[in-house]
C-alpha cells in the first residue's frame, strides 16, 4: 500500500512540475507599437453595432437629472423620501478615486479583459453576447466567468481572474454590500476594475474606474410616473389607490430600486397611491401567482395596481393570478424587457415595462473599458438609455434579446 | 464458474477501491488539472481553492458526523447564513470577540434543538431539519429586513485582510482553523472511544444501545457539533468577506451532501470519515476550478458534478449488491471443508 501511495505522490509531483512549466510558458510578453495601437483603437467605431432587437447596442443616455446634495444622514429620513436612498441611487458620485490606476493610454486593441457576471440566466447570456460584440470590435481577449449566484464562487473567480493578470476585470457584484471588499481586493492587486449592472454600495466605487448599467432608480421613477398617470386615469377622483410590490431577490440593488424607487417617487408625485404590501416571492411563476392570489383575497377591490421587479416569471405569475380571479382592472408594470414581458405588454396584460437592454448593459461596460484604455475621460457613472415600453411601441423592440 | 481465489481477489480489489477511491480520484483530478488546466498549478490559485473550500470543509465535518450517526441535517445552509448575519450584526456592540462566540453558540443551539427532536421526540431528521431550515430562513429575513449585513470600517477590513492573507504558502488563518478542526475531529473519531461510538450508533443503534452506549446522547451531540461547525464556517467566511448575504449558505447544502457521499460516508450511517469528506470537497473544488480555467461554463460544471455523484451512487449500489450476494459465503471455508484441513485454501491448486 505504501508503495502505491508513494508512486501516486511521485507521479503527482512530477506531473505538477510539468504543469507549472506549462502555466509559466502560457504568459505572453507585452509590447508592440503602443502609439499605433492607440491610434488604431481610437478609430474603432462601435456606435453602429446593433443588438438582437435591432436597436443600437450603445444608445446614448438621455438622463440629464442633476445629482442632489447628499443629506447628512440619509438613513434618518423616512423610506418614502427619495433622499433616504441617496447612497444607493447616487452611489459613486462622491467617490474618492485616489486609489484607482490611471489609464495607460495604450489603446484597447488586443487587451485582455475578464468579465465576471452574477449567475446563469438568459439575461446574462444576452449581456455577455453584447459585451463580446464590443470586445470583438477591439480584438480584445474576452473571458466570461459565471459563479452561478454563489458568493464564495464569485470570490474565488475574482482570485482566479487576478491570478491571470488581465488588463482589466469587469464585475457584476452578486451583492451591493459585498462589493466593497471585492473591489478593494482587485484594486489592491493593481488591476483596473469596472463595476456594472447592479449598483454596488458607495464604498465600492472608491476602487473602481466607473460603474455602468441601468439607472434602476431612475428607470423606476420614470415607470412609476407613467404608472401613476394611468392609475389616476382609471380611478378618477379616487382618494386612495392601493398598489402592491413584487420585489426582486433581497440584497441586490434591484430589490431596493424596483420597490422603494416607485414608493418614494409616488409619495411625492401621486400621494394618493398607497402601498398595501411588498413581498419577494423569488422568480418562479407559481409562487408569484400564489402571492398575488393571496393579495386579491386580502385586499379585494382595493388592490388597483402591481409593480413587479421582473417581467418574465413574476409577470407570468401575476397575469395568471389576475386571470383566474377575473381582475382585469388591476394595472401591472414591470422591469423588462424579456420576450415574456413584451408579449404580455402586446396582449395588454402588462401596461408598461422598462427598456432594459441586456446586450447594451454588457456592451456599455466593455465600451467604457475601451475608452479608458484609449485614454478618454471616464465619468464615475455611465447609465444606459432609459425608455418605457408600452403597447404603442412594443413592436419596435422585437425580436427580443432574451 | 469463477474460482474461489478469483472471487477473493475480486473482493479485495473492491475493498481497496472502496477504501481509497476518493484519494485516487483526488490524485487523478489534481494531476489532470495541473498538467492541462491553464494557471491551475500555482500557489495563488491553489490558495484560492483552499480558501473556497474552507467554509464548506468546516460545515462538512459536522455534517459527516451526523451522517455517520445515520441522520441528515438539512439546516446547515441556513445556519451558515444565520451565524454570518449574527456575527456581523453583533460586531458593533460586542466586537468580534463577543459576536463570534455568540454566533457559534447560536449554531450549536439550533443543533441542540434538532438533536433533541430527533433523539427524544423520535421525529425523522429529514423533517426536523427541513423545519428548522424554514424557520431560520424566516428569522434571518426578519433580523435583517432583507438587507445584506456588511461592514466597511477599517477594523473590519483589517480582520478581513488578516483572515485572507497567507501566513505560509497555501495557508491563510481561515484555512489553518479549518485544517486544525479537520485533523482534530478525524483523530477524535478514529482514535477515541467516544469518537468510535458515533460509528456504532450509526451502524446499528440497537446493538450500540445494548452495548451500553447512550445512543440518544450521541445523536444530540452530533447535531450540536453540526450546528456549531456550520456556524464556525459561516461566521469566519462572513468576517473574511466583511459581509453576510442572505443567501451565503444556500449553495452549501447540496455541495456538502454530494461531497460527503462521494467521500464514502454511507447515508445509512456507521461508515465514513471527516478527512475523506474534506478530500472530496477539495476534489470537487479542483474540478470546478479547472473547468472555469478551461473557459467552460457552469452547465459543464453541474453536468460533471452530477456524473461523479451518479457514478459514486451506482458504485455504492453495486457494492451493496455484491456484499449481499456474498453474505454467508466463505469460499475459503468451503475449500477447507472439501480438503478436510484448515489453511488448505491458501495452497495452490
């Protein structure tokens, strides 16, 4: 037995040493014509790239809201006050970027980037596809990684990404509040970082070049105004209009933005709209259907509207529950824009969804990385273009991205 | 018809594979990944693997002991989260010196609750721990209001850096704690009477009771250890991350169950070991890391993990079939009887 174990150990050692040699040999030397590369990179035009829904991949943002001053203690304000959410909604605007590396100004062409997402989902597939389109335009080496919603695995992937010494890491933090430590680790390893998609807590922004993605709070403020206008139209003169919120998974920024965004917006814009309940049933249609059926029993005709954090499984569950109860009067809005969501808008089962381009989300992160390599000035936050899709224009967004 | 010697040789081979399969699998995966997976074999990556394994390895120690006792603990995932949330939430008022013991004690308390219901109320451990899991999930959401608990203070970051920084190549303080626990519990189970009693309780509860072993007491202790060790894994992971998410333990349950079975611990109890489970966790983690380094997706990882588990379960089924077929058969004895003198079976035909 001892002989067998010794043999296995010896074989392990010798083969491992071979592996070490392989690994060491895999590293490429940097170099080349830096000036020529920068010039060539600056000539690359990504503005013509399109996503699967025939929209421009990199639509410029139309949001021109001014950043308000931070209150002394946002937590002391009530949750219905938009400024209570200041550190989430405006995360990064006050960041101290002293630890962030300066652009090498060597051009984006040929750079190696590692793209770490949060988990497997059709949205993620579309997002990665969009990112790859931009990466291909710059001939970047593009390596996506997915931790399947597991924080320990995402932390390990960050270690592995650092180990590969890429030119940049792009990261969707699995959780807003775990992002500071992750961003700090990448920053301390001397690797430039761009955070994207879900908003991290403000502390993380100190270690990242920028954050890019959908302005979830902004989108939902826009959506809630359209929602409130339609509710008023359907309930003229009503002193109280009850709505309920189907929330996103707890922890991430969408959990807050897609529930407290509309609550705090409507507290000012349409104070007659009252919150009856808010629950996070997950992303399964049957669980959401059960939740909404319970609401319909509990609140009866007082329930006039539902805001959903997801326009696919959650919205299917909502529409099924409303159909079973024969409640066509309940107005539904959701975060979009998946195929199911757009189909439901087309059928009139959802009043409005947000235009939330998955491909554009990934593309914007990589395009921002390319701008940084090209020496352009990078704002602290870059938002995706905002739009509310209704039955009037839903057809222009087909075929869906996911 | 196969000769008696061949049957004996076959049984020996089977026993060898049974005994050392996880070490063989570990060596094969390690060799393959070291040679073929890009950047697998370097100190940074191997340390990263060890760090990832640290939490689940801690949790798996207690889970293996519960399984050796012939029980299941489905609450380990939520205990991880609960302990992480508690450890970080109380840090402000108690400091880590106070909050960590409280979190571990809370995990042990959950285990005590599970153990008493299983041992004294005679409720199936699957049902009991499923219930505890659900209750704890609710408690966690109530405690946190759906928020991740995070600490961004310099002292929290200092602790986090300390736990993550290698003291020696491959060994960070968190890994050291895990290694110490694994060695301690492996020695306890193998070398002490009390440790061996867990195997007796799981192997045959009635016989153990007849032998004077307090079977209920051992069952309760197994659950207490499971709860406490899950809490240790959770709270130290949260301290290193400076954050406790509400889902941080969600993935651990299936992972630890798979590793424990792959490591050779029998679901029926009475067989297995802490060290083997931890080697199985390391093997799975090396495999997953290699898959990522090859640039393959999560679906490949799930597929391969499923294949390994299926192969082990199939093998277990085959071993049980083989064992049952051989029960009562003693080829050497038959031979001795035929020849008429003891030891004849060993002589060449």
